């Protein structure tokens, strides 16, 4: 009887160990959960997230919090099951986050590059909103090209056939919109004096029409602007950075003294783009005390499907719309909300 009891105990222990091993064994999934939120008007590691010098800046009574998603790789079956059962976490295939052929380090490096690019786009969009337009400058004139004797280095190209030029990409598109051999009226500023000239486009080896200049962008402004935030990746903080810059430079407190969270990419023109991880970001925002959440228009359906209590979802497609939504909140009016469509 004693021997049989020992056998039963050993069998139960062995079964438990095997079960533990199964649940602890890694599975090809990662768990996504709410990540940290950061006030773009506040500090990180003792330094202002948005640093501006050369002009007076304002202080907000509220917060503009960017939201993130936490990623847990190398999870076991136990953690995966817990994630599947959780209301605030998601379990996705490992390859969806770390594609085959790329190491985790390479993915994280790309995310860091996207994050840096989002800061640049946020600065450009915010400065445009504040009245500091992008200038397209002539960096070089191609020898024997169609612009020789017509445009010069450091000329600011201002228009093509009457259409204002607001970016290098737009200038290229305007030139290519007409066939090779078309004559374009190109407006420019030289030494602060406006002028215009007619340039006939050419092509090389069957390529697109060109006017024979190399261009670059500049956005003059009378102050220094830096965004200092580490250990966050991806492009989705662009909108909240842009709003933070505007809040610090303008005298109006965009927050109205409230905690506003949000997400969304932003391009140089101020268009707000879709992001991933909306369910987790909403949970993180509510935990941070947010009273409203700025949602990219293209993410509205997902946001509505994963809404959390007492967190209105404000639909925005552009930086202008985000500013209008915040103005409505301050004024006691109902902003445009996500309707799930």
C-alpha cells in the first residue's frame, strides 16, 4: 500500500512537471498589451520631450499623451492563453511583428527610424500650421539643362503654371504632369524679389520630363526645435508631437486643462494616417486618465469595436481637424466622433 501511494504521488508529480513544461514551452506568438503613454508637453528622464529655444513658450494646464503598444515576444503557452482570454491584450503570430528573414534587432532598428521620421513630419506639419511654410530651393542647376540661365542656386521655387509649390514632391509632380517638351511658367523668389520664367521640359533616355534642377527643402523659423524621446518606435506618435509643438508655441492651451490622448501618423502636409494597436492604446489612454482620444479616421471602426468606458473617440483626418476637435472640447461643444463607419 505504501509502495502504491509513492507510485501515485510520483505519477502525479511527473504529470504536473510535464504539464508545466507544456505551458512554459515557447509558442510562435507574441502578446500585445497597453504600452506606456507619454505627455508630449511634459518631461522624459528629466528633460522636456519637446524642447524649444529662441522664443517664449507657453505652459499647458493639461496633457497631450501619445500612446504605445507593449510587445512581449518569446511567450509560453500559459501567457498566450492568458492573452487570448484578456480584454486588454492581443495574441498575434510572431511573424506578424518580426517578419521572416529579419532579426528582432533589424525590426527594432526600422521602428526607430520610423519614429525619427515621424518627428520630422510632425515638426514640418506643425510649423506649417504656425505660419512657417516649406520652401523648395534650387540646390544645383544641371549643366546644359533647360534651366541654365533661367534659375540659379538658392532660388526659391514658388509656383508652376500658377499652382503654388509647397513641397519638393509637389514640384516634381507638377513638372511631370505635362508631357516632355511642354513649356512651364515657373515662379521663383531670388534675393527676396519675386520673378518668373518659362522653362521647356526635357527627358533623358525616355525618362520623365525634367526642368534640369536639383532641389531641397527648407523651412525657416526663428527658433530651435528638438524632440527628445527614446525607447519608443514606429510612426504613430506624429499627430501628438505636432499638437505638442503647436501648444508650446501658441498661447492657447489646446488641452483646456484636460488629459487628451491620441495616436496617428502625420505627413508633411498634416494628413493623419492609420496605425496599429488601437485596442491596446485605448486601454493605456484610459489608465492614464485621458478624457478623450484622437483617432485617425481610418481607424474609427476598429476603435468603436474596442471602445472603453468614458473615453470619447474623436475622429480626425488632418491636423486641422484635430485642432478643431480640441477647440470644440474647450468650448463645450461635441467634437466629431467616430461612428464605426
